C-alpha cells in the first residue's frame, strides 16, 4: 500500500513538473504567434483548441504513467551497459577536447541517430505508435510533446543508449537533451520560416511542417530535427517553400486519449505489415 501511495505521489509530481515546464515555451510561442501571425493568431488558437487539449492529455498521461515505467527500463539498460563497460569512448577522452566541440559533436551525433530512429518509426512496425504524433491536424509547438508511450521508449531508448555508448560526459548528454527538446518545440511552431540559404543546413519550422503534411508529395520526407544535412545526404530533403496545406494523417484513430493510446494495440494498425500494395495516403505520413 505504501509503495502504491508513493507511485501516486510520484505521478502527481511528474504531471505538475510537466505542466510547469510548458509555461515559458507557452509564453514565448504566444508572443511569436501574435507578432508573426498578427490578424490570424487568435483564430489559429481557436482552431487548434481541440488538438491542443488532446496533446495536453497525452502529455499528462505520459508524465503520470509512461515516464515512470520507461525510466525503470532505461535505468536497467543503462546500468547494464555501464556494468559491462560497453563504451566506444571514455568520458575522459571527450573531456580532453574543447567544451564547444564536445557539445557540437553530441548534438550532431544525436541528430544522426535521431534521423535513422525517425525513419525507423515510419516503417509499418513502429508507425502505429508514431502515428499519434502525426495525428495532430493543426501542428503547434505543443505537438512536440505528443507521443505514444511506445514512441517515447524508442526516442529515449535508441537515442539515449547510442549517446551513452559513445561515452559522452553527463553535461554533454544534458545539453543535447535540452537542445533537442527546446528546438523540437520551435520547429513544430506555426511559423512560415524557411531560413533561406541557411535552410539547406538547419531544419526550419517550414521544413518540419512539410514532414507533417497530408499531401502525398511530402510523405516520408524531412526526418532530421536539427541538421537537414542528413536529409540531403539520404534523399529525404523537401522544402519547396512554406507549408500551407492540410496537415496530419487519417489512420483509424479518434481524437480521444483512449483511441490514440490504444491504436497501437489493435491488429488493424499493423495492416501495412501484410499489405501487398503500397500504403495509401490515409495510412502513410
């Protein structure tokens, strides 16, 4: 009974921390919306109201249920790696280099791993979980926090383990995590920025918005989150300009917490695994 009570306390504290973490980003992106969307910002907020509410429900569910369970799994995995010394490099090797260089390597390698992890999530076996992130038909900065529990496990399990195996110092791991988290909010924001020539090297909000496009020409494009060099290298770069078309996907999920979380547990979600024909527009992103 005492253990159950402690779990409930921890879940409540996680939800409180998650909401508190969103306060500053919410203020920043509201200011950006008012300034750059001007006469449209209020209608944008009203239009995104339902999707924003659902994203918050998924966020709180993960904070209360998914994160504690995933933390147990990852703590065991990382402890096993540490116990067996499965590192390609030692932390001391990185600490001998200039700090800015180590931070750059950490973010660059993290994005390289993230690119392939993201492509893997668009395969039939992982798509049912990743589809929750793509089901948002409005796509705002808060979409960056909209994840199925299975998808959270792949995000932190694959990327976190790869970073650990590389032997990066703790401060470099924290910087990479912070950078990806904050920039993830930014590229999901409803901003038409393409970055001009810089957009060939750094992922812009417009570029990532195309990744969420419902238009078939944009399917399976723009997997990187910071350096679009990887998309250009592997043939998935797509940025014709600002993305103003429809967003989201239309897999058989209702806009409810139960349907979004439960979709990955239904056999019909994996029909692409056994389909002889290419996935249709409704089942692909």
